[in-house]
């Protein structure tokens, strides 16, 4: 099934949440139906279909973990989207509702742009943690042999002001910026 939205679109996170929930329900329903069919056919739990059902719980459990992650986070709220939309539309490489996970914690970024090696984002629900996320993304970029200047803002006004400054500059290296955006997609939920 082809996705209607791509990663970074405003609607993507909610669509993925619905897809993962449906996928998890189906992944648990199949082993349960196999177990019930085997039990009804043999009147005992000790049958081949029970083994298949137990093995079928492995992908179902993985899908359940994904579902819990998507239920725990919210992506970009409609209020944040309305606030950021006009300013972010000036950029080719932009993303809404990214969720980054480091070893210490998980961060929700309502909006993020990449231009001229700068990665700028509006960090929501995580006050006083923007420096941790900046270090994390910078370190991941270094490991990927890329150089990036990362700035995460906790105040929407500061983020919007930075977007205004960056929108006035010409794009220098579009390929480098695309690689940085791809990296952000790879390390986010």
C-alpha cells in the first residue's frame, strides 16, 4: 500500500500512527486465529498451529512497540503547523513532526528546515533540552561524514526570526542540504 504522504509532511505522522495501529491489530489477529483453529481442530494446545501462532507473535510484538512509540508522540500539532506554515513554505527542504531519539531521551520537533548546511528546528515540549538535541544531531552528522550547524529553538519567535534570515540567503550546495535532510529522516521516527 503506497503512502499518501511522505515523511516530513504535516499529515504523515497521524497517517503512520493509524497504519501502525491497523498493522498491529492484524499481526495479532492472525496468530490468535491460527491458535484457535488449531485448538478447535485437535482439542489440545499441543499442535503445529500453536507453534506457528507463537512464531507469528514475534512480528506482532515488534509492531506493537512501533505502535506504542506512535501513540506516545504527537508529531506537529495543528496550532504549531499554522504558526510555522507560512515561514517554512519559503524553504524547499522542510519537515514537520519529526521525533528524534537519543540515548538519553526523545525529542519532538514541530518544524525543521535545512539550508546551506544549517539545520534549524522548533523543539516542542522539551524546555531546556535544545542543546542536547543539537549535540546529538551534530554527532550523527559527523559520523555520516557530513558537516552541519544545528540550532534548535524552544521559542517559536526565535525560530521564525531565524527562518526569516535564512530565507533571504541563496542556496549554496543543494546536494549537501538534501543529504542532511535524508539523514534527519533516517534518525527520526
